[in-house]
C-alpha cells in the first residue's frame, strides 16, 4: 500500500528566507507525486507534480520540488518566502489501485507560517 | 469559469436526519471524488467515480453513499448522520482517472452533526 509522510506538523520561516516543506513516500511502482496548498477557508489548489523526467519540478507561485528516488523524498521548496505563502501544504502520491482505477493518498499536511 | 461547486458550504444537522451534499463540475471531467478532512489526519477518500454509473469505495466509505447519474454531478449522501461524521468535506474532479492529471477541488462543506 502506498503512503505519504509529512514529518513536520508546522514549519516557521522568516519572510525572505528559503523554505522547505518535507515529504517522503512509499509506493510499490513508479511514484506520481503532487503538492497542493490550502489557504484558510478554501479548497485545495494544485501547486506542482512529478511524473517523470527532470528531478527538479517547477510549479505555481515560485514553488519548486525536488524528487529524490534514493531517499524516496519529494520536498517542496521556495527560495524566498512571502507572508502570503502561509497556508497548509499537502503532499500526495497517486498509485494504481486495480480495475483501471487510481487513488490519490494525501499526507497529513504541514502548516507553513511565514513571519514578517 | 472552470470550477467545482459544492452546496451547502456550511451545514449543522442532528443525528439521523438524512442529508445530501451536492457537487458539480463544469469541466467535463470523467473522474470525481469525495474526501473528508480532519485535523491531524489529512484528507481521506470516501468514494470516487471513474465515470457515469461507475462508483467505488475509498478508504472511509462507511456511513456514506454516492451516485453518478450525470457526468457533471456527484452528490454525497448521509442516510443517517452521526457525530463522528462532523468534518470538512471536499469534492474533486480530474479529466481522466488513468492519466497523471491533478485534481480540481471544490471550496469545501463544513458539516456539524449534533
């Protein structure tokens, strides 16, 4: 069975500093990995995904993520944090679940707080 | 505007009173899904649908029902709600279940069962 771990419930970073939100995964086949962001009182918004190819994936709002197969990680990064980046971030992995269907498994989420 | 809509956004009800949360998407997506979000547990899938008249259980289907009679709509039905179903519910859709598309989420429905 697939799983996703986000080891930090909360990450605090000062505005202008680089940020990293960690994610590790466990799947039996090739991983298809996603990051979503949830702002207060809103639904989840897609940030970026890794399917294949370059290990560094660039996404929305200046975010990027680095896929590391040997460490089974897919950490979300941004070179310079903004106060408006404060939100809840979810890592997710998609895996084939049989009979032509796919399931998306989410991590528990990491709350990012960017301090002015 | 391409979007997933849910109604109602907020609902307070009593134990045992049947309710339906509607979900509709205007993107002609084949795949639709329901999740619940609880603190410390992330998002857990309740049911999903690969296409019209095709539905299947997710990780936490107990106490819920769904139907997919039209491509755009995927209502979530709680026949006899209980307090442990108090949660934040999200509907999502994506173009094709077998492809590597991201999912589009609705704004959420906050349900309280007393």
